C-alpha cells in the first residue's frame, strides 16, 4: 500500500488502539481521583511512565539525532509543555466534572485552533468552518448545561480546564510537527516527556506521589501510565506514519467515546439526554471538519 493512502490498513489499527488506550486512561484517572489521588500526581506518573517507555523504545531501536540542534530542543520543549498541560488540565477537568464531559471538551481543540488562526489572520474563515464553530459552541452549551446552572454538576473550572486540555493538546501537536524535521519522533518524545516531568515537579504533592508507590492502587497507576502515555504513544507514532490524515481524524474520535463509555458503565456517571445530544454534535462536527481539512491538505 502506498504511504498516505486513504485506505484503512493494519497500521491504522494502531492509531485506533492508541485512541482507545487514551480513553481508558481518562477513565482510570477518574477512578483514581475518586479514591482521593491528586490530579497533578496522576499527570506526573502518566508522563514519567511515558518517558521510561519511550526511552526503552529508543534503546531497543537506536536513532540518529543531532541533539545539539537548538530548533529540535525548542520545539520539543514546546511539545512537552503542551502534553504537560493536556494531561494536567484533563485530569483537573475530570475532577471538577466527569470523564465524558472532560474528554469531549478536549476533543474541541481543532475548532479553537481555527478561532485563534482567524483572530491572528493566519487563516481565512470559510462557511464550513464558520458553521462548525457555531455547532461546536452549541454542543458545548448542551453538554455543560450552562443554561441550567442549578442542576448541572459541572463547575466552571471543569469546563475551562477541559477546553484548556484541548488547547494544550493542539500546542503539543504544533510543537511535535515543527520538531519532526530536526529529529526522530522517538527522540522528540523523550525530550517532550522529560520536559513534562520537570515542569510538573513544582506542582506535585511529593508525599502523595511517594505514597502511591506502596499503595494498593499502584497497579492502576501503572496501567494509567502504560495506556495513557507509554504503549499508546508508541502505537500512535508507528501507526500515524502509515495512516492518511483523514483516517486519523476519524479514528481520533474513539478516545472521547471510549472515555465516555468508561465513565458511564464503570464510574456510574450519568448524562442527561441534552448532554448526549451535545456530545454527539461536537464529535460529529469536529470529525467532519478535521476530515475536510486533512483532505484539503493532502490534495494541496
């Protein structure tokens, strides 16, 4: 098969599995926070586990990278700050609301990148993108139930953190994209996760972080790290190299769906009918917009 073909091949399955792992990681994070663990501790352990796994990957498959290149370091650090923000804000959003809402809000990232591009005049507003922004905004209103403050269990902090998680993810993608011409994906991820660990050290409760190592919840922490950063990022990088952008845009929707199902069936979270409608509206709109944009980039 020709690289970049829109057909769904076996490598695309790796991208799907990575998205499922990320969705499960969100659910595991909700489970651990329900047991009293701090969101910052979860974000740190998720990132630290990812760093160890990617470093092992580099050790097993050595790569040639010029680590003296300042552009490689700059963009890798940007990617690291992005993934640090993504992990942290995502868990904060879950702690202030629910897994389903946090995951769906995070999935809004592409739309907010477009809004920023329009403000900075980096991109032209088209009818499709304008309608998409309006529909996603409506979806957020329905999902968060901001129109009915008295009945919603989602706090303002939960909504803001969920949106910031999406924005942080966009920053990670941005940094990773611009670092790629200067180094291998494995090297970039090692530097990015290293940046994540360093940046979170000042926010982590070290007493609780140490307590996790001897806690009965340690297997859950290990699963969180492996699914949320270690194995998932390896599968994603390998699979994405042979997956068309349009296909990747579609399968990315697996993450919020998986996280939502975990929240509903495992954590016993409840969503009202209008919230489900808002979730569907956001997921479908962002997926259509991402596919259209990816197809346009491929054709150009």
